[in-house]
């Protein structure tokens, strides 16, 4: 039996990011241990809405948009591979996204988005109000115009977490569940493993910090990891027969149609520390936003409410790659609003890095050194 206390790589955090990296590294021949203090995939990765939306999420061209687009490109094959490996269908759905203007002030936001996206050669279509309502008849008569992003899709993130966990386990990854990593172990300027809350040490030549909003909370790190929790509340409504085909986004709310007529409405964006709570303020905001998009939702049964903590960074971009000083210490956190979209790409790139593959120049903008104090 392999010793649970040594590995080539120890990964702190078993969300979609940690599991995707673990899967890739193990498939590359490394021995990998994931330390997860609770259940894999049950924090932000479970709470998310599952949109794969580079065009709705990026605010302009640049390395971040390029990263999101690359993340989106590999999704169909990745979802098929997960299904093959585990039997779990992550419900990749490719009906596209509609971004709708419902108020006069929304028009400028959509027009500006359309200008830079079409100038950048991205797949975006501009729809009149009648074209938008033809595409989605449940839309409010107040709709003024819409953008259609035919390539922005969705998955069921509550299936993605278990699929990645299972795929990693099948690739040979060992999971230490219910264990909290509390300290980075170092041997001089090298990462040497982690210490668990009970005092046990897991020795490894590489340590990956993939703890989502909690990634900076272990002792012994060479620098602050500027990740903060950004609270998001969501709710689900039952709309049978199904009301939408597309994901529908407005400047105030998004609606994600799921199987069997369930519609997810999200999400608030709040800086409330590590407190997760569904509040009357949040529910009111989401219901107002959902009903503004589709008035018929006012009478739909409220099925579920929940919330989660996005791992936010000061610039909204993830933190990926090696520490510039401590050899073997790797960051994979700060995926903020796009960790479901980016999990496959982060898994492949960071997992590949652990296996000795080159770290492309396109990844350089996401290094932790961008936060270095002058
Ligand atoms: P998490 O899923 O939070 O996992 C981190 C894990 O690390 C946890 O399981 C935790 O228990 C563990 N951990 C932390 N510290 C330790 C430690 N010291 N020891 C042991 N274990 C530890 N993204 C999209 O792409 N599309 C969306 O539509 C979308 N919608 C979202 C909506 C909301 C409301 C929220 C909250 C997020 C949304 N996201 C979306 C973002 C996405 O969910 C996150 O970016 C992604 O899940 C981050 O994954 P992660 O693995 O880094 O973090
Ligand atoms: N990407 C959607 C959200 O973070 O709410």
C-alpha cells in the first residue's frame, strides 16, 4: 500500500479546481494527494450557476478574455472525457446565451459590449426586441434589444464536482477527506508538503493551493494570497413546461434553465466576509430581477435558495502558476465568477505544469507576482 504521508504533489482543496488539477497530474504519472476538509465540490463549486460565459463575463479584449475563450473551447471534449471515465453526464448544454436590455440605461451597456465584441471578431449577434421575443417568447414585453452569444453555454456544476472527484480517484488520486491543511512545510526555499490540523505531515515536492476563497488561510506562505470571499445568493424556481432554451442574462439578474423546467436565478455579489446566508434582501433582489426578465415567473413555485463564496481577487482574474521564490509552490485560486468555466483549462495547464510541461506565455498575466508591493 502507498504511504498516505508522501506524494509527488499535495493539493489543498477538493473543489472543481483542485480535482481537475489532481486528475491531470495523476494521469501524467504523478502520485497525488488531495486534502479536503469537508466533501469535494461542495463549496463554491456546488453553489455556482454553471454558466460558461466568456462574452457575458469579460469586460473587454485581453488575456483574461482569451483565457475564458480557451476554457470554453475545450469544454465539449472535456465533458465527453469525464462521461467516458466516470459515467457522469455534466449536462453540457449548447443553446447559447441571450443578454437582454430591459431599461433605457441598459441599451448603452449592451451597445458598448456589442461594439467591442464584434470588433474583436467574437461570435455575437444583435437582436431587435421582436427577434429576442421570437427566440424566447417568455421574455418580458419590456425587452428593448438583446445580444445573442451563440457560443456561451452551460453545465450542471452539481454534476461537475462529483464527476471530477470520481475521475481523479479513478486516475489514482488519494483523497484525505475531513482533514484541514494548516501549514505549508518548507525545506529552505522549496515546498515540502503540508501539516494537517491534527499535526500529521504529508510530504511532497509540490504543493498546490486550490482552496478557493480560503486559499490564503494556511500558515507558512511566503506572501499574502489576495483572495477574498465574494458572497453570491441564488434561488431556483419551478417553471414547467420549460420556459427558456437559452441562458438569459440582464444587467441585474441571470436565469439559467436546467433540466425538468427548473430555472436558476442569480446572483448577488456581496462582500460579507465568510458568512454564507440567504437573506430577505437577496431573495427580493433575485425575484425582482427574474420577474423583470420573465413576468410569468412571478407565479412559479420557489424550489430552493442557497448561497456560496466566490474566490475573488483585486483584479477579478485568477491566480495561477508557480510562486516566484518558493520552488514547488503552485497557486490555483481566485477563479471568482468563472471557476466552472475555467476548471478544465486550469486542470490541464496547472496539472501539465506539475508534470513538467512548459508554462505558456499566455499564462504569465495570471501569476501571483502581479500583486507584488512596490
Ligand atoms: P471551491 O469550490 O470553494 O473549493 C475549495 C475547496 O477547498 C473547498 O471544498 C474547501 O473545503 C477546501 N479547502 C479550503 N481550504 C482548505 C484547507 N486549508 N484544507 C482542506 N481543505 C480546504 N463560475 C462559472 O464559471 N460559472 C458560473 O455560472 C458561476 N456562478 C457562480 C455563482 C455563485 C453564486 C458563486 C458563489 C460562484 C459562481 N461561479 C461560477 C464561480 C465558481 O463557482 C468558482 O470560481 C469555483 O467553484 C471555484 O472553485 P474552487 O475549487 O477554487 O473553490
Ligand atoms: N458567474 C456568475 C456568478 O458568479 O454569479
